[in-house]
């Protein structure tokens, strides 16, 4: 009888122990349910720009897909570094996203030796959002009717041609420096505090040329003359304008871009889900049409492909920064 009771107690203990892992598993599942609270998308620039526009475009759609509130958190300053640092230091639980760009993850790291974050190790890339061709424009009174004529003028008069940019180390400057490197022309850089005053001085004829992504409306209305776009293919917003390569500079390509990141250490399953939902958003024809009108091409793709792209861009931009001689302010 005692032996039988012993067997019964052993069987009972064995059954109880078998339940423990299941309880822990259920508890872990409950604790890792995602998203479990309000999410935020860090925009490292002021409201009103392209990065802010992207955040406010994808935020509501991602919120609907995930069933969770998403807020846009503008944290401008230091060429995007303040917002990027904030996102990098956030809890890697999938509730903080960053819309980074060519500045936060390529240009600023190339300009600054002591950046508070590492663009390659402090983030997990989720998805590339955009590819933005810039537009090479001049004053419509300039006698140059195409890029070849502008380059010929620059070669014949090396001290005459000037180009504007939104500031030292900006994509606008680097895109023009790449043009100089590919063609051997000389042109004096005239940096401004932002695109608007720079474009205004090109329109006024104070500066010869500029490469910028926001010049499409002025080119359409005729206050600027568009000579070329900097991407590998023509822009849907300006289909009649050739690429720089088509216009006579083979091998030239420069695009600005944006992408979604999360802090390093975010669970891979969360990154995968975010990637899937974001790919659905950028594939929406209405979303693509709206962005194309602003000269913004939506990209999409895998997290791994975006990670490879970031590594390649880091090297390319670092070399352009070196060539340009740009220094952090």
C-alpha cells in the first residue's frame, strides 16, 4: 500500500512539474505581446519637411495595421543627430521607430568623429522608404540650354560658375561635388541656411546653379530651368528632364533617401512584422502617386537589403565628404 502511495505521489509531482514550463511559456508570451502600449515615430527634423511628411503619412496606416496608437515625435537639431540619438537610446521593445535619412546615417557620421550614436551598430534597419532624385537647376535667363552647355561654360570660365546649397555637408553640396569630380569642372560653393534662400538666389540670378530635391515646383512654373535629375532614372515628377548620365556624364548617380529604423536589440519578429506592414503601405497606389507628385519614389524591400544599402552608402558618402572638404560646424 505504501509503495502504491509513493507511486501516486511521484506521478502527481511529475504532472505538476510538467505544468510549470507551460505556465512560464504563457507568462513570457503575455509579457512579450507587441505592441502593448503607445508607439512613437521619431522624426529628427522640424514639422513640415519631407521626413515629417513621411512620418505623418505612414503613422496612421501603421497604427491601423497594428491596432495601436502611434504618435509623431519631432526631435530636431544637429542635422538629425539629436533625434537619432534619442531613438538609439530607447528601449529596444518595438515601440520606438526612427525615420532616418542620408544625413543621420551617412553624412553626419562622416562629418563628425564623436557622434553620440553609431549608425551601423546602434540601429536595426527595418525598411528603406524612399529614393529621391535631386534636380539640377539654373536661372532661366542663363544662356545654357542643357547640361552640356553649362559644363562647357564652367570649363571655359572656371572662376565664373557658382553653386548654391542648403549648407555645408548637405546632400545638395555633395551631389554637386560629385558632378565636379566626374567632369573636372570648377565651381565655387555658396552655402545657405536651408534650401529656400538658396533657391531664391538662383532664381534672382545671384548664383549660377543648384542641385536640390525641392526645386520641382519652380522648374514646372518656369522660374527655374531644369537641366537634369541626379538619379539613375528619370523622375516621374519631371519625365522630360534627362538624368545627369543621359545628359553626358556617364556613371553619375546621386539620390537622397529615407528609411525606418528601430533600436539595436529589437526582437527580430517585431522587425519582420514592421517590415511586412511598411511594405504594404509603400505598395499602395494612392500613396505612391501622392509621393511621386513630390518627386519622392517609394522603395520598400527587405530589412537585410536595407542594411546592405546603408553600409554601401556609408562608404560612398564618406568619400564624397572627403572630396568636398566639408567640415562639421
